[in-house]
C-alpha cells in the first residue's frame, strides 16, 4: 500500500539526551590498568569471550534512513580521519590472533569505499582468515557482488524496510528501491548466501509491511530478520511505549504462517523460526524487549578507529592513534583487550540513568 503523506514523527525534533563520548587515549597504561593480566583471547570482566568484530569502513551513505541518520545530518568524516585499508587489515589481523573468527564490514554504507574489494581481499589473505560478511543498503551491490565474492566475501545482510516504493522513499529519503532490489538479486546470483534482509518496523510508518517483507524474502530464498528500533540517534524521538516489539511482529506473522522455533541460537542476536515447516526462516532481534547482552560476543571498530565494546555505550578506546604511531602487535592487542575488559554487563536501556550514545548509528556501524 502506498503512503501519500509523511507520518508526523518524521517532522518531530529529536531530543538530545545523549551522553558525551569518553575516549580512552592513554594507550598502554590505561588498558593495562583496566586489564589485570594478559590473555590470549578477548575476554571481558564477566567472562564473555569475544569472537565477532564489526568494522565500519565509512560513515557515508546514499540513504537517510529515519532510524539511523539524525535530523542535523552531520557532515561525514574527513577522509584523512578514516582508517586506511592497510590499517583496517592490520587491526583485523591482530583481532584474529586474539580469537576473532567473524568479521563484518559495515558503515555508513561500506560500498561507498572504492577500496572495499581490497579490504575484503586483505582480510581473506590472512593466515587464519575469519568469516567475512557485509552489511549494506544494497545500492551499488549489483555492480560489486561478484567482485566482492571473488575477493573473499562470504555473505551479505541487506537493510530493507519495505518493498513499497513510496514507503521506501519516505523512510530513506531517497527513491532508490529498485537499486536496492537489484543489489539483493545480484548478491543471490553471486552466491553470497544466505542473503539476510534486515527490517526495522516503525509505528505509523511501515509496521503494516511485515507480511509483504516475509513474502518477498521467501520468494527469493532470503532470511528476513526484524530488528526492534533502538535508541541510536535517528530522526524520531525514541520512546519504548511507541516501539513495534518483537512479540507484536511475531503475532502478525502467526496470523498467516506457522512458526517453529529453531534451537541453537548461541551468540547470535537473532531468535529464528522456520516458516510453515521450512525451508524459509524468519528471525527477530529483540535488543530492547528481550536483551541478549549476557551472550554478546561483539566488539565494534568505528570508521575513525575507535573501539566500542557496547553498541549503546559512550566509552571508546582509541586504536587509530596507536596504529598511526607505528604501534607493534603487542600494543594493539593490549588496546583491544582493554576495550573488551571494560565492557559493561548490559546496555542498560531500561535503567533510569540510561543515555543513548552520542554517535548515531550511521557513525558507529551495525
């Protein structure tokens, strides 16, 4: 169904209740104080072993999604402040030597980096290469999918919140649905499977698109995951009582499909269900209403080289500075360990003193 007018929330001002970023730049001394003894793995103070690294390669994106880009639409980082391809590969290599087995390249929109195939190839050429995945809006993927697959990319996640052209334009600020769909088809043709589709449902926006998105995904053999809207600096004020919850999404799906829960979630953020007995699968990521912080094994590296142990946190450990000072592997490993060791027990969204991160999602990486 097409939408003629924008919902009111797209015009609301976003309340600036975010806390300032605390950046740890003291290097070795600070991280050694935070971490009492060296470890061959990335372990936090609660015993969680981290094997998943999310690396943002740019904060630039051709879309302006309502849940990702704030109203003031900040200018992108100067290119000199971005990690180079060589710095990214070196950081990943050290992380892999500390036990990381999965690397996801994100943005912004990672396809905006002209050297993205070189980054993928560099990671794939490591002595013990990790699994390499990509999160993208799909725009430009039709031209790059096969090249990225040849470079060593294993699979992709594509953000797709609707298959209705008018709603897509409303949510993203751009009339690019056809380009996104072409990217999805190209990823499937290039063998980057399973292609996963990520959808965020917004009340008064696209919450009625749940069933049409499932139909689209099932027809193409893609796995659809619904992600609860999180307080990460989008254009609308975040309020929990206006959230399209995972349970509400599942209720909609059960009205049409038979859902069978799949066991063995492990460290995955998504709980998954077989649709009508399979092979189609749908997932939900309920970070707000059913948090999974106790199983989180993810560490994030922003495009400007800052380590974030929690998506919702405001503490960053500087890795770019040591990289550009010529730090050796042992020093870089200490910074990684210190960042992970300082990870909080949970995101604290339900706590009275919670403040959303001062960086928007577009500047953190997914």
